[in-house]
């Protein structure tokens, strides 16, 4: 039951990660996911949802007078953590298939000692299934919180201002800004042991992602330092870089940044 629950939880994660009003694309994806095997679901999970870098938008031309809304959601994980999580889930699926097809061939259930060994094996498999299920449940809870956040954002003046090209005022929802997301990603990837990262390194990461050097002006800010401060998501400090001997700006990820 726990193995099946983990499979169903992955289906829920994948179905909820794509929001669209497209008359064909949405139902087709739902049918595809609902009939997928555990192994196929695992592949889709790590290809489109649990990723090590934000996916690029997939814009498609539509020959329709209908307004099409299409939003995808993903969780960016450090590569090492993602690889370990993927390996654990692969191992669990492999043992699950072994349980279904080969368990009785390896465990003679006609003697007490053999039954004890079989029960020990089942308990070990069940404990791993519960661990995976708990991790998936935490991700699902975060996904629900993000969905609620998105609903509030869709009804806010912030979205209207962005569509109209107006600068964001202080206190607005900065988590929806791509450059802010890249600053967060840089902090997660490159922060030192104390949790701080050079602001210049964060700006270089933005440039690598395709952002412009002065993108901060789009949001009514005078500099990247000004943007990082106004968001309220980072703490910015001035310190001497021990490697260069120069004074530089560093930032840390704040507690308001969600998982």
C-alpha cells in the first residue's frame, strides 16, 4: 500500500505541476500520466519537476481566438541532492518490481525461519517506501502552498503592473521576478559555508541565464544592491573579500524564501 501511495503521490505532483486551459493538451497529459508505469512516472518526475536548474519557457504558437493559459511548476534542487533522491527512488522501484515478480522464488514460506527472513525483507522495503512517501508528501505540501500563492498573485495588482510594464513598488511580490529567482538560485548553488555569496557572482549568474546587466531598472531600482535590498528576501552586507582584498557586497538568502 505504501508503494502504491508513493506512485499515486508522484502522479498528483505531475498533474498539479501543469496548469492549462488548453482544450486538448491538458486532458491528453492527464491520460498519459494516469496510465504510466511507476518507472515512467519516475523518469517524468526528474525530467520536468525535480530539476537541478530552472527549465526555459516552452512557447508555442496557437491558431486559435481563445486565450490559452499554460503554466508549469518545478522544484530546483542542488544536483547532488537530486541525484541521491533519484537513485533512492530508482532502487525502490527496482525492489518493488522484484517483490511483485520474484519474491516467492527467493523466500520459501513453508518454514518459520524463511518466513522471518521474508518479513524482515518486507519491513526493510516498507521503511524505505515510507521514507520516500514522506519526502513526496513534503514536496506536495510545498506545491499546495505555491498554488495558493499563485492564486493570490493572479488576483493582485502586481501581475497587472508587470503586464503593463510598470515598475514594482517596494513590498510587491518579488518572488515572481525571474532575476530574483536567479539570485536565489545562485545563492543555493554558490554560497560559502557561512551562507553568503558575492553579489557580483549572483549578477554573473543572471547574465549566464540570459538576463541583462541593467534589468534591475525594469523594477524601479537603481542597482542590483538596491533590488536585493528592496525585495526583503536577502540580507546584504559589505565585507572585504579575503581573496582579493577588496570591499565587496555579499548577500544571504532570507527566511522568507520558500523551499
